[in-house]
């Protein structure tokens, strides 16, 4: 055998693994864009003092816009995927929401919990079953139906991730579902606050509407922040109430696929341990932060309490800015083109139903509710 043959017969070397510092660079990109967002948030209204539009624009708008711009630049330069390990959207948003709990008096959470639970149960049941039914009518794969139904009915990407584990979905199905969630959530951040204003909704009803139908917790927080602090408080309570039901839905999906769809013999029934494993733990942090802050405010003067809560609020804004920047950086158009029109039609139809049902429930359950 010639030397050339020996060389040709050798297997090609495996591609080098990405350097471990790429995710660190990704975090630096997020921090840099976050700092730029904070700078714009503090200065644009001063630069354009005569513009009502400039005064109305809140930090989520700048953060998402800069994230999308960074996404385009990093994609064009071919480094986005290597940096993506540093786009810690889930960590940033959950930390921000736990800190948000410190600024919400426990009385507000307890008062709003009743209607929020009713809204969550009715909304999740209605939207999930409709999405599952329509997906079946259009011939979607059962696993993709489960991911889309969970995402649009509960809380977007987090629900899709949990459902993917329950039904053993393929990675590309999860990526597609996540991209759909983001594609529909981004315009909702700006459209729903505008509609709430046009409809003359109170901040509390607007917050309940936003929290009930926007699919991602990050987008709910962004839209709520645009409407105002009261709307943000109610929107967060409604959304975390829905988040708390992820575990229930996922356990039901696990059982349904194990014993009805896939019919695997000998599969163990999911128990309380599985429910706890899938429960979104940051919800407990949110409530705990509110309990601690509510107690703390009873032990100090009003001025001292306001100063401490102000620090927590500032940290919350920073973490949410980083989360919104990461959302923009993670958005993928290509995944939306890969599965054709049917999943898009299912998701769009379910979103319309979600908007209508959530609006009715918010007006019914939160009319007259006030954040003190």
C-alpha cells in the first residue's frame, strides 16, 4: 500500500471542541449590551426631552433591540453559536424575578393568588386542549403537539423544555418550539401594552391579561414593565402561578405518553418525587423574597426600608436587562423555516385563543383589584 493510500485510509481528525472561554466571552457580550441598555434607558429621555415617545420607552425595548442587533452581528461574523453558552436567559430571568418578589408586599401575593389560580387552571386547560386538538387535526407528531401545547398554554420555553423531557422529544422539535415561542412573544411585548391602553384597561387587569397569555416569563415581565409597576406586579403573580402548574402538566404528560401514546410495558407511574423534580423552584424564591421583605419592612423605619428595597429593585432591573438582551441574542429565524407552515398555524391559532380567553378572565377576575 502506498503512502498516499495509508494517508487516505486514516480517519479524519475529530473537530476541536470549542474553547472553554467562549461562554465567558458570551457573558461579556451580554454584560456589554446590558450596560449599553442601561445607558440608553437613563439618557434617551434627557436627550429627547420634548418627545413623549422617548419618555415612554422602557428598558426592555432597548435591551431586546440591542440583543437582536448583537444577534445579527454575531451571526454574520460566525461566532454566535460558540458564544451562546454565555446567553444565560433562564438564570437571569429567574434571578430577576426572585428579586422582584422583594418589592411585592406579601399581602398583594396572597390577595391575588385566588383569582390567579382560577385564571391559570381555566386558561391552561382551555388552551392546551385546543392546541393538542388542532395539532392532531393538522397531522403534527404527538411529541411536537405536546411541546407546542405546553409552551403556548403555560410559560413558553421553560414549559417546552419540561415537556420535552416528559415525552422524550427530539432536540430539533424543542429548538423549533422555542423559536416559535420567541417569535410570537417579541411582538407581544409591545402590542399588548398598546392594546391595554387602547382598551382602557386598569393596570391590574392589563397585568393579569399580559401574565395570562404571553408565553415566556421574560416577555411577560417586559410587557408588564412597559405598562407600569402595578401591572408588572400582577402580571408576575399570574405568570408564576401558571409556572407553578408546570409540574402538574408535565407529570400528566409523562403518564399519558408512558401509558397511552407510547404504551411502554412496565413503565413506573410518576410520583410525588417527579412532581417536585419538575417544579419551577424559582417560584419558591419569589415568595420567600416577598415574605422576607414584608417582615423586614416591619422592623425598620420607612426610609431605611425604602433604601434597601431600592437596592433590590436596582439589582432586579439589571438582571432583567441581561435576560432581555439574551432573548434577543438567542432568537433564531432559521428554525422557523424548517418545519413548514402547520406548526406555525397551530401556534398562531392557539395564541389568538389565548389572548381572547385571557382577556375575558382578566376582566372577570381582576376587575376592581388594586395593588396597594
